């Protein structure tokens, strides 16, 4: 996967909203004839959800995990008039320019182990490890954010990841802390060794890779932060945070295996 490139498409039609969650994503058709689930920077969750979506999603893709393609979607606010929904029109008016789009998987269904069967143990371990790394709190049995499509699993919706960026407080300590919600991870019961997952994936999370991924984030999404600084300083903070975290197997392996032994 080339972490140095990201396609930009222009929205040509707003198809329908997905009326769930705080971000109210919408299905949008673009000038490449593709359909994308778009998250808007003007939604209630703000641009940080888009930053998390892009950094976590592109890192997952770089690690070989099944994440649908992420694109930049250029939105013209006048697109809202095509839908006729005043709420949608207002959302699009607040979200001109660059937004995050995820390739739409038509006919996909939410992962259900009873219907889809047990996932591959190595894939399950890789996903648990990855979610612990990016502090993704949103992969529970109630809301797995995993789609089954053509007999494959795909990871979606990483907007709740990297929640350190809401405050940027105690970055070093936070980077070394186990993820509190990992015990509820939907794939943990099916995962093989987390130590083996760490051995497979940790060497791939390098500073050059992370720098190339954070460089993909548009400056417009990285609003000045009083504790960190401008867009460039925030990119450096994401890289430093993830490097510190990947260097802490106590948080990514030991704590998780300890939960399993205690169960």
C-alpha cells in the first residue's frame, strides 16, 4: 500500500444520509463514478473525527488490514440543494472543501460471528493489536464497525480513535497506558497470540511511515491547538505518540493477554 498518495474526488451528487451516530455521514457519488460514505468536517464531531479516520485507517491499510479505500472528497455546499433536506443542506454548507470519504461496499452487512463464522485467529489478533495501538474504543459486540462483504471482513469507522488529540494532555503517560475498553473488543475471543501480532506488526510502524501518513491530513482539519500548536506541530505530536505507544508492549500485549488469562 502506498502511504504517500491519496486520491481526491469531487462530489457530484448527495445520495442519502446515514442517520446514525453523531457525525451523520452521507452516501455521496463522485466524479470518478464511485460511491463514498463521507464524513463531514462541519458535523457535530468536528474535523478531529476526520483526522482520526484518516490516520488510523491509512495506518491499518499500511499494516495490511482490510480497510476500504479512503479518499478526500471535495464538497460544493450547493450540493445540499439537491437533497431537499434542510438539515443536510445546513451540514453541507458547514463543510465546504475537503472531507473524508470511505469506499462504499454495497450489500455489506455488519459482522456477526453466528452468521459469518469465526474470523481467522491471526487476523483477529492483528485487529485487536491495531485497535489497542490507535486507541480505538469503538469495536464492541454492540457496535463492531466491521462489515462482511463478499466473504471478507472490512474495518470501518475509526473516528473515535486517537482520542488523546481532544486534549493532548499527559501525552507520554497516555501513550504507555493500556486501552481501557479493549476487554470488550468483538474479536478478542477469536484472537490468537497478541505477542505474535506485535512481532508481525510493530516493526512496520516506523517513523517514516507515520510521517508519510500524517502528511496526508489536510491542514484545514488541523485547527490550532493551544497545547500543541499549528498543523505541523500536531503532525509531529501524532507521530511521537504512536511511536511511544508501539514501543510499549506492556500496553499492547501484556495487558490484553492478562485480561484473557483472568477471564
